[in-house]
């Protein structure tokens, strides 16, 4: 820095002057408290703060809305399958073993057939459970969770984005489907209740969180 540069340095008008800092450290006059004067007194820009707060508060709303705007492009989740490969009335069929009611449909296919994502989505989790066998949960448009079970193989990993129609695994008979014909168990769950979908059937009150995959895939 040259001497001429030093001479050109102007005091920054935005920085508080020594006098202001001293003033800030003074106790607040009692009449300023409770009249909205305190924020001005401390030189905080209330307008910017309000915008930041409004943005943070509206983020979840924007995110939720985005989920509903996201187009729901549908694919039958088993390659080559048609409505002939599952039973139309299989959803909420009872009795259904220890589950009591069948909260999805079973799409039958040869073991090793391509499992396709039925929607664009985000892989929430994958795993292997005793009853479900190898399974995948995908969060898709409208905050619907697409669940695929009894898989032979899983070809995606957690926190991965997938497109509708993308191969995500293969159909199998893992879990409690072992020894039975290979099929995809497919469930669609919603993250929010749809009270109008509740019925008086067994587990009928839970039905507000489930969609009939047959109706979903054919409409
Ligand atoms: Zn099933």
C-alpha cells in the first residue's frame, strides 16, 4: 500500500463509528422496550431478517408443493407384464396370512425378470427382511412410497434418483415367498392420510394410507 493509497481510504459509512458502539453499549432507555424500538436501536435490519425467516418457514411448503407438481409418469413395474399377470381384486384381499389383509398386488413373472421403477423417484431405502425378502422403497411424486418386495436382486442403492421404467432389480421369491412362484409384491403408500379411502373392512382405517396398485397402474 502506497502513501497515496492510504490517503484515499475513506471511512466506511456503513461501519459503526466509535461513538455509535459506545451508544450501543448504553442500557436501553426504559421507554424503548416493548415499543418495537429495540430492533432499530441495535441497528438490525428488520426487513432482511423478515425475508430470511419467511424463506426458511416457506421451504417445507415449497418442497411439499413440488412433490405434488412432480409429474407421475407410470410404468408397470415388471418388464412385459400386463393386467393378466396380477389379480385385480388382490388389494386388501383377506385372509392373507399373518398380514391379515393384502396391502398391495402380486405381479407374477419368471424369476430374474426385470423389475422397473413404476415412477420417477428417490430410493429411500433397500434391504432384506424375513417376510418381505429383498425389497426397495422409492419415494415418488405426490409423496407416495412405492414398495417392491420378494426381489431376487436389487440394482439400486439408497439415496439414488431413478426414472420411471428404469431397471432397479429383478423379480424373485425371496422372504416368505420362498418355494412359491416368483412374483413382485407391489405396495403404494401415501405419506399423508386420505380419509375418504378408509372403510369398515379389516384394517379399513389403515386404508387411508394405501392406494390400490391395480387402479394406479390402469388409470
Ligand atoms: Zn403380495
